[in-house]
């Protein structure tokens, strides 16, 4: 069984939270990012740690062992995505088709994702 080491407060240099949403205004994006960041702040975990934990969880590798805490971080990422969508598009359920939300981390190509 392989365990994954993830630092809850560290991220690759230049890593930043990015929200992409079709048909969203700059203010929609700003509200969504603020809502997502509030979720990460409340959980006291960096968005990168949450995204990395979620990625590892989705691999569904039986030889990969995430801690309970890391599994919680994956849930924090999903909660942050929901918060971003709700803040940026409060009428999401009734909005017409074409709204697609993507919350991700970005780091420059000169940095490497930790293994």
C-alpha cells in the first residue's frame, strides 16, 4: 500500500486558484473565487492540497492509501466548487444551458507537480 504525502499548506510556486465559467462576468468569477477561497480558509487547507487529494482519490487505485484527513480535503474541494458555482451563479438550477464551471489550480509550466 502506497501512502501519499500532501502538505496541507504548501503548493508549487506560482500556484493559484482559477475559476473558469462560460457566460460568466468578471464579477461572477470574483464572487465564485471568493466563495471557494472562504471554504478552503475555513478548512485551513490550501486549494492545491485539496485538488491533489481529490485527484488521487479519483484514481481509485487499491494500492494507494489516503488518510482520512486527505479524503476530507477531497470533500473540501467539492464543497468549494459548489460554493463557487452558487456564489457566481445563484440561479444555477434555473439558468439556461451553457454555464460550465471549472475550479482548478494553475501553476506555471516551469514548476513541477509534486510526486
